[in-house]
C-alpha cells in the first residue's frame, strides 16, 4: 500500500506539483527541483512495490525505521526553518504507514 501512495505522490509531484503546493498554501513554482523530487519518489515507489511483490521482508523491515524518522525531520523543518505546517501531514502519513507495516511484519512473524 505504501508503494501505491508513493506512486501517486510521485506522479503528482512530477506532473502537477503546483496542485499539491496550492493545497498546502505554498506559492507555485516553476523550478525543476520539485519535479525531480517527484521522479525520486516515483522510483522509490517502484522499490517498495517490488519488495512487497517479492516478499523481501528484510527490505520492508528496514523501511519501517527510516519512515519513522520522517516525522522528526519534518517537525524540525517546521520548528527550525519555518517550513509549512502542512508538511507534518506527510510525516504523519509516513509514521502511521510505518507502524502499520511494523504491526503486519510482527503478525506475520508470529505465524
């Protein structure tokens, strides 16, 4: 599921980044960097989906720890460099998805 979320986010950042920026009250941009980030997110979505399809549990387990840290980075960006507070929503999505993944891995290991 997280790979599908990343695929949608990556496509949005790649093809229509200003739609997302507008939703979060960020001024529109014509810089290429947000589209490059969309490309990276889209590539990550491919890794996540392939790992899930091939049951690469070790990779999936690694992602849990990295995804948990996202909320802390985003909170620091909001607190220290005045990033838009809406960024916390993405951090929360990552945190909740990481917890969901961790619980699923734990349940699978118990079988």
